[in-house]
C-alpha cells in the first residue's frame, strides 16, 4: 500500500490524482501532517508526501530503522514539478515509484542514487538475495575499478561492467559459503526441493530434513526456489508449513507425471500410497536439473518411523530472449517497454544500423553483437544461443519485430529451454498511415514485394487476391536497384480492379528527420521515385482524398447518412 500525505490544497489536488489513478494501491492519510506521516510510515510499504523535502526529512528521521525494512518515501513539491526519492531508493522501491509518479503527474523524477545516476544497476536491485560487501563492491563499480563476475551458476543478469581480473568479485552461487573480502554473493533461486510426507507429518520434521539435506550438501537455503510434491499432498499441513517458513511456494505434479520421471531410488511405499514409485526425487526432477541430494529420510528422536523425505535438484537458470521492435526510427515512437528491455539485456544482438539508433540507451557493460545486412538467420541463431547460455538477450529489429523482422527466424530457432518475450513496436505501415491520414480505416493487408524469400508467383497470387477483395494494400520492400519491375506489376494488378484516381500514399523514412510523404493516384505514381526505404499504400475503391489526406471510410451508418444529406 502507498500512503499519500498532503498539507495544502495544491498538494491535495495532486494527491487526489494519484489516488484516482491507483485506487487499489493507495490510501490517503488526513489529519495533522506529523501524525499522518507516522501512521503511514508504520502501515505502508511506500509513501508519497506532497510536502517540502526538508519537512519530510525531519518528520521521518525519528522513524527510520534500517534500509531493508523502511518504506520507500518520495516527496513531490507543491507545484508538482519534481518527484524526489528521499529514502528507500532501492530496497523500498522509492526510485521506481518516483518514475511512476512522475509519469502520472508530469513531474520530473530526481534520482540521486549513485548507481541509477550512472546507469549501473544496484547489486541489491537484481532480484536475488545478496550478501557480503555490497557497499564496497558497488563503490568499486562506480569508481571504474575492475570487478569480476564469478558465475558458479549461470543466471540471467542485467548488464554490469564486469572485468576479467580484479580485486573485487560478484559471485553467483547457491553454495553455503561466506563472502570474502571485497566480495558480494548473489543467491539465485536454483534449488528445487522435492518433498514427500506421511499424513500428519509435523512442519518441523519436514523443515528439519530439508535444512539438514542442504547443510550436509553445502547448499544455501536462500537459493531454494520451491518445494515440489505430488498433487495428493498439496494440502498437507507439514509441507505447507515448511514452505511458509522458507518463504517459497509449493508446486505439485500428478502421480502420473511423477511416475514417468526416471529416479535412482524408486520405492513401493509411495507407489501404494499415492500411485508413483517416487515423490521426493521425481518431484524435484520433474522439470529437469541435476540431482544433488538423493532421497533422504527425516530422523526422529523417539525412534518412530520417519514421516518426511526430501531430495534436492539444481535447476539451471533459464535464459531470456526479448525480441524487441524499435519502431520506425523516431526516438519518441520507441515504446517504454522496449526501452526497459534494452536496459535489462546483458547481450544485445542486431543489425549494425539499428544498434546505432539505440546505442546510447544501453547500460554500461552491455555486450553488443552486431552484423550487417543479409545476416538475419545468423543473428537469430546467435541470440538464441546466448539465451541458452543463461543470458538476458535482446534481439532488435525495426518496426515490430514480428512483422517482416526478427521474431520469425528467432522463434523458429528457439525451443522450450529458454523464456521468450515479444515486445511490440510501431510498424512502418502504421507510421506511414499516420502521416498519410487514415488510409487503413477499413480492412487492409501488408504485402512484401521482395522475392528473396518468397517466389514471385506466390506474391503475385496474394496481390491479385487483395485486389479482388478490395483491400487497402501496403507494400513493403517495393523496389530496389536489382528489383525494379515488381512494383509496376503489382500496381497493374490493382489497377484491374480500381479506378485510376484511387489515392496512393508514398512515405519514405516514416517518422525520421529526412522523411517525406505525399499522396498521389494509382495512375500518377511513378515507380522510379520509390526505393527500399519507402512504404506504398494503395487505397480501396472507397478511399478518397480529403484536404490532401487519404481517408478510407469505416462504413459507419451515421457517416453514410450525413453524406446522403450533404448530397
């Protein structure tokens, strides 16, 4: 919950805007400001104070405990010009909150946290438990001193400017080791604990066998991602209680699923009880991984039979591939989600000219793998291979990555062993349409005239079908030096079904500083004025020119009535 506090009418107006935008996430604290701040500080995860920064500092100073538990606090000035994180920038989420508040209120976020200011992610913001000399290693990164990444467990991380050698280390490990001097330990959630339990097994006994197995194997309890068991035990109190104490979820599988998992220690007892020869080992191995601790039973001081078993598996981190559409080229048409993925990726793969467009948005430490025209399949294979190595990868393309771009070859290469995220972008067709007017107001189709990957006979059949169906047609890749006859042929096919006066839009480098756009007709278009950087949009039989803009009517009845009345 986000507590909202204000002292004046101007502050209350801005406060109410936030409350209206986030009704389920905010709570307004009225009354004397000091009392309101104290109550909100005790009850909320975050605060937004529409007060002077100095006043907020004095009010919260006696309330501060430690950075791990204090709420994040953001100040917004009376005029709503600035959103300033005061405390809890990372742990309390105040930096991110200031960005969101700024977007909503039109305020400028003023983030002074050192790592954020220079574009380096804080080691305590990577989403992993962190131990060791966080301040010292962070200071080394900020000062440009060499910091080494020692990834004992491959795990996708955002870009950090690591070095091959240095006096400081960031170690990614699930082993129960202590951080050395000048070292930070990141604990990835790489361990899955399979658990079996008799009915009524105490939570303490379940927890004891788990912690004992981890301790004996030299593994960190902070790297446990989940407890896994059979469906029949999904409500077993002892398993649920152990999971609650460990702060992890319980994942269950059917007996049939577990029976199909090869295990080293099958048993008749669970087969008779729940229908599978293994629960602990099979549940831990159900989604793959390396068995680190075979099945072991709990020990009871009273000599009675063990009521709990467990097994531990290390599951490798899944790499992440984001296929990102950069839009048509204008920076303001690059989506916020695309920006976030570019900053999240530790590896960027793309065409060299597209990389140049966004190079300044990349974080320090991003590894860039760029290549020239014609290497689409190579880039797709490279991106997937990097993701399979456990990296966070962004594969970029112009427009929308799924439209005549990199998503298709990349997804053809990818399999279920990596996570894939598609990030939509503004296509060239949409950017061109916005410049031309409203040519896509009704049914439309995009067709590439390049026969490098598609035989002309297929392209011609599609153009003919679009012409007969009276669809608005946007031509991609209309003409190049070595392909100068396809566009005239396609226009001739359309002319067999449309008037010579049919509006045609010609847009080159849509949205870019050197971009041009014009509206002509099917008869007047000179194909020689078109190149590969051009998008050609041909209207249907209803498309007309209004004040120099292409308009394809949607077919609203009220529009038809108004037109009839005008006639």
